[in-house]
């Protein structure tokens, strides 16, 4: 299994870009799966990192058993240890790590637009996003950094797909088998 790990602070566009690429390749007949780790961790009380990683491992094993060769994994990777643990849980044969970024004011506006105005955690999420926008550039092992500033998810997905095709040559063969030339 090959993994595209898409990260960035909240509001950077991880879900939108991953969904655009997942759907595009799926429509072209490329078997792929998608796991949004932030959604796996969305529970109260919090699930905990160790359990969330175990869920990723379980899902990846299941996807691999039924023949999925390409996995889109979105996660807010706050530090290198967490990124390494996520990738280890996938048992991937190879991976591409893409970090999305945007101006902190843009991140804030996107978060406010998508989250309920009366949600008690809104200001905490906005602040976490601002802090992560400053710290995530120091993550190691990032293969590609893309700004989502002023761009729609489809155009960012174009750039991610081009890099994915470069790093994962088997995608060309999978596309050819499905008739996407």
C-alpha cells in the first residue's frame, strides 16, 4: 500500500483537497481509500493518541486485505513523533508527505465559516491553528509544501496529484488499467 499523508493546520484544506483527489481518482477507476484521522479522534472524552493510531492500523490492515493499494490519510501532524507513528501504523510500502499551509488569518476565517458559531471549542481551535501554522514548517520528511491561499481544492489537488504520480509510479499503471490515459 502507498500512502499520501496530507497534513496542515486546521483550516488549511486537508479534507477538501484529499476528497477532491480521492473522488477524481475513484472516478478514473483507481481503487483508493481515505482516512481522516482528525475525524477518528473526534470524540468526547478524547480517544487518545495511542488508540487513534491503533484505529489507523486496524483500518489500513482492513483496506490492504481487500486490495486497496492507495490510501489518502489526512491528519494534523503536530510533531515528528506523531507523523512517524501514523506512517508506521499504515505499514506502507512507500509514502508522500504533503503539508498544506495558508496565512493564519485565512485559517481563522475558514474555521469560523465551517464551525458552529456557538461551539465552545471554536476559539481554542483558531488559536491551535495559528500556533501550528508557525510550528509545522519545522516538520521533517515533508516531500511537498503547498499554499492553499487563494486557491480552490481542485487546483491544489492538481499539484498533489502531479507529485503523487512522480513519487508513486504505480499510479500510472493503475490509471492505465482503468482506462485513464
